């Protein structure tokens, strides 16, 4: 391992942790905390997911792709159940579960090395590198985070205020 590869590894992991745990997670949590139980479990149609389903799904995905894979523990995820749930647990419970999973995931990302990122892992029946696994989780979390915000904005009919600190030109003041 060279100094440059160690720097790239550390930077990649730092950026991944920042994106999920410092940017997306606090906003997602605050957004969901403002919703009613009915709003969390609302579906626009039978082919769509509720915010509750997406929270269950994010928890399962992060556990499977980061915690199980990098710790070598048994994968007991039931992915179809994440989408079948209807009128399930209260938002506070779903957020506590996801928050605990994300805390563990942050600890995993803090200890990964270049060798971990280059190693091969079997996830969902396919071989991926550790780099693929981390990248997948960050991208996947961001995609569903956006869906959750979109649903919440539609239900509440208001701006969530995430960028109110930007000036009129769209830059930080």
C-alpha cells in the first residue's frame, strides 16, 4: 500500500461516512419525525412503497451490505418483508432501528482498510469488492433518501428548508 492509496482509501471512506451520516441521515430523520403515523405508512398505490417500507428497506440494505459483509456474520435479511409491511411500527421505532444500524455502519467504515475495499464479498448471491459494497450503500441510501423527501414534500406541501442558509445565488453565505 502506498501513501497515495492510503490517502484515497481514507478520503473515500470519509466522504462515504459524511454523505450518509452527516448529510442524509439527519435530514431524513428530521423529515420523518415531522410526519404522522398515517403519512409514514401511506402509499400512493399498491405498486409503490411507503416511507415506512423505505426505512425498513434501508435498514436491511445497510445491515446486509456493510455490517454482515464486513463482519462475516450470517445474513438473515428478509428483503421481501421490507416491502410487504403495511401500517407497521411507529416512525420513532423505525428511526431508532435505522439509527442504531447506521451507528454500527459508521464504526465499520471507520475501521476499513484498503485491503477490505479490494477484497471480494458475496452479497445477494453475487461477488463484489468491498469498494463496490460501500459505494452501493451510499448510492442506495441517497436514492431512497430522495424518495422519502419527495413523498414527505408531497404529503406536507411545503419546503423542507434544507438549504435555507444559501444566499440568493445558491451559494453559502
